[in-house]
C-alpha cells in the first residue's frame, strides 16, 4: 500500500509542476529546470497510469462544471481515497522520525484550514494553492515523501525476506 501511495504522490508532484509551468511560461530559465525534473516523473507516471488511472480522479480546476448528483457522489467518495493514499504514504514512514500525535494534529489542522478556506474564500484559496512557490515546494515535498515511502517499503520487505 505504501508503494502504491508513493506512486500517487509522484503523480501529484507532476501535477504541481504542470500547474507551475502553465502559470509561469515567461520564466524560461526555471521552466527548463522544472521540465528536466519532470521528465523522469512523466516516464514513471506513464508507466503506472494504467493502474492508478482507476484511483486518481481528474483534479484540475480549469473546467469546473456543475456535476450531476451521481457524479458529485463519485467525486466526493474518490477525493478522500486519494487524499488518504498520499497521507498514508507520508504518515507511516514519517512516524519513525516524528511524534505521531503532533503530526496528526498538524495534518488535521492543515486539512481543516484548507477546507474552511475553500468554502469561505474559494478564489483566494485557489490563488494561494496555485502560487508558484507553493506549487514548487509542494511538488518537491511530494517527491521527497514518495522516495521516503519507497525506501521504507523496501526496508520493510527486506526485513521480511531476510527473517
């Protein structure tokens, strides 16, 4: 499960970098660095997309249309699953580094503030989330947590196999 969740995080990192490139086309030097970083992500995500495509909904905010009740229900049920996957990949390996209780409070507070912001100030919240610094930092964090998840999963498999 941690391995699948790590692949989801790599997909989310590529999405962050795509958003950054789309909104910062005039900054050619940094775009070149991001495109170079995105090439291996694109290769990995193309390889895993046939499987992950069933789990990851389209999260783009470009063409937001009113949804029917059925589509809204499916969307509402799939988003917590995707968020749970990336949380799972990040939380389990990070518990070996930080306090579980403090981390859980921080995560709950972060999700709560994001949801409150989306309901009260949707345009401002989307603007903050699409800020270039937030996109770059978020993409880098997604990659770091995914790599850490792969590392911890391999350590776990190694301890099981060598037992």
